[in-house]
C-alpha cells in the first residue's frame, strides 16, 4: 500500500479544474451490491466511475467484455443499468467460473434454493468443501460457501476459514458473512437479466484478442495484480499468472475503448508510457479502512472531467488537482 501522504505520481497534463468522480473515497455501503461474491479486490468502490465512463460513450456500447471477472461487479452493474446492450464475462478459475456458468445457464433458482436450505455451521461447511462436486451446480454452491466462509473471501489455497466472525459479527462465527436471503435475492435478480449476460471459462486475454476489431465493444480490465513483482495477485487468486505487457499491447490496439485498473507499480507506469496511454491515480478504502491508491488507465480519460463527485471527501489535501500522466 502506498502512503496516502506521498505525492501523487507527477504528470504534465491537468485533466480537470474542478473535482471529479475520482476525487472522493466511495462509501461502498452507498453502492448497490449486485454480486453474490464478496471478492478480494472487488470493484464496488469503482462502480460510480465505471458507470460514468460507460455513460460517456458517444453510442451505447453493444458489448462490454469483462475479461477478469471475479465477482463481476462492473459487468453486472452495466447489465442491470442498461449501460451496454450485452455483457461478456470471462474467468479462468474453475471454481469461480462454476458460479457464473450456473447463473448464466438458468440454474440460478436451483443455486438459490441450495443456499436457502443450508445451515451454516462449521461442520456443514467443512463437509461441503470436502465433497467432490458431481455437477456444476454443486460446484457453484461449494464456491459460494467457501467465498462466504473463508477469511476475507479469499478462495486461493492457504486461506483459512472464518472462526471468530468478521465485520463486527463476532458472535456469528463462521456464519458472520452468510446472508442466505440476500444471496438468494441477488442470484434471482441476475437470473432475471441473464439474457443480457454471456460467460466464457477461459483466458481473458485470449477473449480480448477475439474482440479487438469491434468498435462497439468496450473492455473493463481488472487483472490480478502481479505486475512489477507485486504478490497480491498470487496470494488472493488461484489464477494469477498474466503477461501484462501483452495485455497492454492488445488493449492499446483495440478498435473499441477500454478502461483498466492496476496497482500503481513502476512497471505499470512504464507500460502506460510505452503505449501512449493516460493514467490517473484513484483513492479507495480497503476493508481495513486504509486509503489505498490504484491507477485508472485508458486511451483517453477526458470523460473524467465531466463527472462531478456526488459527495466529495478530500483524500490528499485541500486544493489538490488530479494530474493525468498521459505519456507524450
Ligand atoms: C482483480 S480480480 C477481479 C475482481 C473483479 N473486478 C471484481 O469486482 O470482483 C481478477 C480476477 O481475474 C481472474 N483471472 C486471473 N487470470 C485470468 C485470466 N488469464 N483470464 C481470466 N481470468 C483471470 C482471477 O481468478 C480473479 O478472479
């Protein structure tokens, strides 16, 4: 994590004189949660900015590709809000993919029933996770159980189960993040709009490459952060290996627009510059209430200038401007 007191990455161009949507730390409680996952690195805090980006397109995009879906927060928001015609979700982790398959294939109500019938005790959780799933529905169910009972929602190997309770719900122990009614409602809502969603289990980079020539296709790219030797991606996700240089090259060459979020690492800055892209620092607050920085990267971030914050909360200090690190 960067020290919030550190100066922002310097850049020559000032993108906006007034405060923009990136100038506030989003209160995630104010954002409508659509995903059944609690996802490490989830982008709930980025929903207002991503929505503003999609709404700023001169024409409503025909397709939004989310090549690194995880909890799929941005793709789901775009589909629910009608910000694009269709959404294509892509995920490599087979356990996470099972959930998306079930949701998109019309088995959402079956998954919701399994969740409602489950008694979330430590014994039942251990038994569910030890079973070899015979169907995609069973696998999806086990993934949701794991996601809701693993510490921090981390499903990568080595993450332990919640024992004492999280989020002020210490008395509820393993069930402190198990909200069956909420999960059912979210799953059934997704079921209702599933005709706007498609899902591919596979490599997101390959799917980007398959859609490079489509001017009406846009990409929201939130890869596992392993660039510049950062370890978070490999600790948080089962699938974390990625050729970041190739990802940048492909996005930069796409006919349609794209938006990336990345860790603010030197290697990332170098790739931004090498491809003549724009980047802006963004503030976010993680689940430990620490303010962190990520980079917003795109071909043209001028749409940010037209996005006033709903409620401003200075992150760096009074009078600061957001510099755009557009490479020459
Ligand atoms: C940073 S997370 C995405 C979080 C997501 N934006 C959200 O709001 O929940 C990155 C995701 O990419 C997945 N992933 C890693 N490598 C991948 C690849 N080559 N293709 C597709 N998905 C991949 C990981 O399993 C992880 O779920």
